[in-house]
C-alpha cells in the first residue's frame, strides 16, 4: 500500500466533484489513457507504461468524500485498487487530498515504484488544475 497526499487551496466539494468526474480523469491520470467517450459505467483504458488494457469503475461516497477507483484487467473482475479521500484541514480554505493505492500480487518492484512516483505527480497535477478554484 502507498499513501500520498497534498493540500489544495480549494473547497472540499469542488475537489470531490473534480475527482469523481470520470470525464476529467484524463486531465490528471498519467498512468492510463482512458476512453471517456462512452456512457458506460465501466470505462476501458490502455497503460502508458506497457500498453496493457485495464478497466475502471468509480464508486463514490459523497458523505465521507471518498472515491474508490475499481480497476482490473477484465471488465467483470475489478477490485478497489486506488481510493482518494478529501478531508478538511485546520485552515477553512484548504483541504487535503489523499490517494491510497494497493499493489497487486503480480506487480514487480519496478512497476510498483513507477506507479508510486506517478501518484505523486498526479497529485501535483490535480493541485495545478484546481489552482483557479479560489480565485
């Protein structure tokens, strides 16, 4: 498991709605290019690392500001591989975005380390994309 987090100067609902909008995922997802041109609840994508195919479904919980990203190699065999949670900080105008990722049994060290680095970059990209939020 890997945990990454970042503080974003943006209201909690804006961050939550941005992260739970599958139409925005290609703005910040660096590991997989997703086919968001579908109305399906499960989308297909291809890895930028090894071009392998993956599927994604979002499971959202607005009450606790948590989004599970269920991912798998088969459309009917998805598991909760990544989740994000948005929590308030002591500063009313800033909120923490946490990303937790789980390593699969078949993931070698090189792939896992690459994925962890990508998540750090993705959080920075998300913060950049939301930088206009408070202006």
